[in-house]
C-alpha cells in the first residue's frame, strides 16, 4: 500500500468513527466494515437464517454481494426481481412492510448522523419510515457530507447517474446534469431525512464501509 493509500484509509477510518459515534447518539446500531468480506460477515451475524428479508433498489447492495447473499436460500427473500408483472412487483413492495429486515443503502449521511434518502416510487422511503421490524443500511463513507444542504447538492450530482443506470429517458440522462425536471420517469420525487431513532432504538442497523461502493 502506498503512502497516499495509507493516508486516505486513515482519513476514512477517522471519518467513519466520527459518524458512527453520532449515529449511536441517535440510538442507531452501527458497525464499521473495512471491505466487502466484512460486510457480508456482519450481515450473516445480524440476520438469523429463515428471517423474512426485503430490499430497496441499490447499486451498493449489488456491489457488496448482499443481494446475492439474500438470494442464497439462507433467508425468505421478498425479491422483486423475481416478479413477472408490475402487479407482482407492487405486491412485493407491500409485503416488504412485514419483513423482519429491510435492506437499503442511503444517498447521503451527514456528519452529525442524519440519514438522507431520495426516492422515485416512494416504496423504499415508506419502508424505511414504517413497517419492517429492522432497517439495515449499508453505506460507504464516501457518502458522508457536512449537512442536509450538502446532501441535496450531492443528490443533484449523482441522480443523473442513477437515471442512466436505470435506462430512463429524462433530461439528466442526456446532459449529465439535474434539471429538476417534470419527466414522468423522474426518480427524485421523495426526499427523506431520518433525524433520529430515539422512538425505536436499534431499529436502524448501519454498516459503514471504508471501501467505496455504489454512487
């Protein structure tokens, strides 16, 4: 490992520790994972075999191998990718409210421990707010921002890439820049900030990873 890599790793470790402490003050459970392998081991420790699990759309969950693990047969996975019709997808969205564990990433985390989400359909933010017994958030520390305003700017920057990933025909997939559009395929309709978990301590289980995943 070069000196440059060592310094960036040290910075990420310190940032993860700082944010983890603030998340814990808000009554979330938090772990720090160095890489993909540690993420998967933590998930296996947290989720009992046979538990009913579901997940929101997330490049991070795919990149880390979490989706593959959920599909391994170890759990009862409500997998919307297995649905054959839009009606079946909608049914899985609703069944997810009764899941034991709901997996998602997050679009940004503020330094003081706020979790920031942006959603198109609303199914993900709805499940984050209410329904599933536990919400497991997996996020790289590259998603950490100073405050909610900086989170909004981050979302405007990365949203075109999410639209491109989903092969949508929106203004941002043509220009690469958010236009705050009114396209029927817009994916930026629901903005959620989780301020705290004090009403349900431990419901949010956050795994911060030092390795970069997702956008």
